[in-house]
C-alpha cells in the first residue's frame, strides 16, 4: 500500500517518477472504477479543486465531503468519519486537516491509500511536487535531471508553513541549495538539523539566488505577537518591484497561494512574467493526476515495467 503522507514517502526515485508521469498527464491510464474521496477539514481553493479535477480527468469517481455540513461538527470522531468514507468504497483518501499527523493516523485507521493535502504546520507534499514540476518545466530541465546548482530562498513565515517543510525536503532531495529567510520569530527552532542555510535579511540574499519562494503570513496559526508589524514586515521581507529589479535576470518568484497582495508580494510583482504563481496553480492538476496514478498503479503509470 502506497501513501503520500510526507515527501519522504516518495524518495528521490518516487519524486522523479511523479514528475515524469506529470509531463505525460494526458496519457495516463484511466482510473475508472476507482473512487477518490476529497476530505478537506480546513479551507482550500487550489488544492481541493485540482485534486477533484485530477481525479475526474482520470475518470475516477469523486466523493466530496463538505466539512461545514458533514457530521464532523456533530461530534463524530474523525476515525468514524474516515471509516464511513472508506466503507462507501473510497480507494484514496485525500486529507487536509488543521492538525499535524492526521493523514498518518488515517493511513493506520483505514486500508485506503492516503494522500496528505496539508496537515497543520507539518507537510504539504503535493504542493512541493507542483513546485518542482513548475521549476523543471519553466527552466526546461530535462527528464531525470535534478536541480543541482539551483539556489532557492524560501522567505517569510517558515515556522507555520507546511509548504516550506515539504519544499525543503523536495528541493534538497533533487540537489538544490535552500536558504530560509525571515525574522527570527517566524523561523522554527531546531533549524540546525535542517539541510538549509538561514538568513535574516532578504536584501542580502536577493542577488545570490535563482528562485525566491514567498510564503503567506499564516496568522491563523500564530499564537501571540510574532510579527514585527505588517508595515515593517513589508519593508524587510515584502517582494516589491524594487527588489525584483535586484534579482538576477533569469530569477523566478514563486508563491503557493493564496497571495496577500501588498504584503508579502506587491501587486506588480504578482503580475510580472517572472512570477510563476499562476503556473503553479495550473500545474496542480497534472501533478495530482500523476500522484493518483503513481499511488494506485504502483508507479508504472499502468504501462508495466
Ligand atoms: C498553502 C496551504 O494551504 O498550505 N496553500 C496551498 O495549498 N496552495 C499555503 C497557505 O495557506 O499559505
């Protein structure tokens, strides 16, 4: 049974395989007769839409749970909810939850394949795969090649970011060098064990990187006053037009969405051709088709090995 709870469930070979399948997403074998349950216990736009679209394009059935109107808010335990969905025939549970570790529990409770669509501040592995796919497509990196030599700065609220945790694992697995940039209050403790460099000033890092990956300030997960103030945050870490001008000529700006324009990213930067946020959103469907196919067809894309 394959699951995608963290990027580490794939390893380098699995990551490369998913990227290869995503390049060829329109010729993936049909998943007719399979059912994918979309279980978003926390809000989502891109991730949910792209998972459901991906499942439908592969002709799978989609079971969709709207948390606001499900019995999850009548006191039913999460385990009972998941077991009910499994009993309705779901082969895959795509799970987003505000609590870290829920996808791991789901994999232990049920016999379905589990995909983590974001759990608390832990991981968001399919976002990292989308980001990798966006990079290899935009930079025209050929099949099977890594990201050796690519320098990526991940900027902002790393402490609360599952996107950053999965991104660091995925980018470094393929050979990129990652620098985390932010005020000390928004960087998590224990970074000495992460395979990254750390910097506190964006302006020092800008000329030295190929990719600036911006994170949203996840105030819904902040306890206490961690922010220096929005104005100061924008002044030190906001991606402004002036800062984009100081990037290398081929450098890219990334953002997983939702973007807060005027805070971590200026309006003009979001519209700049070097900002690939829209491509990230668009590639979400192909990459999630690849993930579903990889997990259900055993990584062969149905063609046998
Ligand atoms: C992110 C998430 O939900 O983790 N968005 C996404 O899935 N594209 C990032 C965020 O909420 O800031």
